[in-house]
């Protein structure tokens, strides 16, 4: 049984005018399905605005889905009340993109880390401070940092605090929403290695949300590619990088910078990302796709398995060429 299973999940947001009348609707997440096994990292990648972060919030029930189901260890979550969700909050944690805005500026780091321990009653009051110091040391900080406030830390240090807060309650699943996108490259590597260490030590599962394909390749066992609220390709990380079968995936991979000056310069995607308020007919990617024809304009492709668990939503997936030879 998968640890996490998402079935036909959808979420839209309505636009209203000054009189409260609905003037439009944005489909942020559009009928997506995937699963996540225990101890696995699933990368969720796509351009900004494709629905990645919304998907993470829907899984944690921070947003209410319009349709679909979320199963955690076989238990369906989408219809649970806030009180009923509380036991699952300990098992499902989130690392946020902005480590500064996710930490209460009026609380010391010690208080921030002690809070989940008190809420979930994971330690007697006299042992909480020892647990906090232990958490700080695990993420590369010291006991001296306990009495400091978030504004006294660098971005990398704040993200370490965010990781410490997430693992404090010993969860099974962590949803990491762009956890290193705001950090310097050297700090990114430290945070990614820290997360990998925790994964191995505690058999954690990650849903790792990012737009950086280099980061996704480094941490993921499998990768799901999103475009305008839909998953267009889902397979193992190795298969995705060596044999992309959706034109959008191929374009993303070709856009990854390479230090080799002898390789051809990547060809950028043509056209603009369509508005999710008024998406194209048929395949959402067809206005920017070099393989598109009349069928693509009229009929939306379904996500189908083309072998060995490689799923792709494209009428002409067999036409999509292999990625550059240096990736193989």
C-alpha cells in the first residue's frame, strides 16, 4: 500500500468583482493522480503557476479540494474535520519556500521548536528543552541559537530551523515546497544533503516541489512533470532524464544550462504560457509544441502508461526524441 495516494484531485479559484459576482475561474489543479511509496522521494516539477504548491496544500488539507481524494496510509483525508485531521498533522509536515515568513518573528527559535513537541505531547515539559537542543544540533546549529529570533539568522540557517521543526514530530511524510530556491548554491547543497540524511535516518518520504531540474534530479526517485494544473509525465528520475516522452519535459531538459561550450545552445520554448483562466482546447501544451497538429488542438490526451510505469499524456510521445547524448 502506498503511503500517499492522490486520486483525481482538482482545485479552482474564483475571481469576483466589487459586487461579489463571479467573473472567472482559475483551475489551479486539474484532475491529477499519483502515489508516493514509503521511503521514496517524488519530485514535482514545472513552471511557476502550474499548481505545484497548491497540490501540496491540498494534500495537507490546508486547502479544500473541489473534487478528488487524498489517502494517507489507506485513510481518506478530504472529508475530515480539523479535529479529525489532528492525528495526521503529526505524520504529514511541510517545509516552506520562504523560511523567514514561515517562522513567527515574535518567538525565539527554542520556542518555535518546542511548540510542536508540546502540542503533540511528545516529551514531558522538563525534557522539552533537551529535545530542542538535540534538534538544533542535528541540523548543524548549536544550543546558543535557542534564544535568538528568526531575523538574527541567515536564509540557510532559517531553513535549517524549518527542517528541524518539520522532523521534530517524527513524521512519515514531508512536503518540501521549493525548500532551496531562495538560497545560494553552496547553501542549497548543504540543505539538500541534510534532507537526504534525515530521509535515510528516519525512512522519510518526500514530495519535493521545485522548478529547478538539477535539484530535482539530485533528490528524486521518481518525477512528475506538471503543466497548467495537469501531470503530463510521470516516471523514474533516470528514465525521465534519459528518455523524456513529453515535448514539455523535453523542452525543460534542453533548457538546463551546461558548462560544455561545444554543445549546441538550447532552443527556448516558443510562445507564452497560456492563461489558466482560459486554457487552450485539446492538449494544453499544443500552442507551444513543435509536434502539435489538428488532433492536439481538438482532443486532450490522457495520462497513459507506455511501459515500465512510464506515464505520459501526449498523442505523439513516440516522436519525442531522446535528450542530449551527454545526459546518457
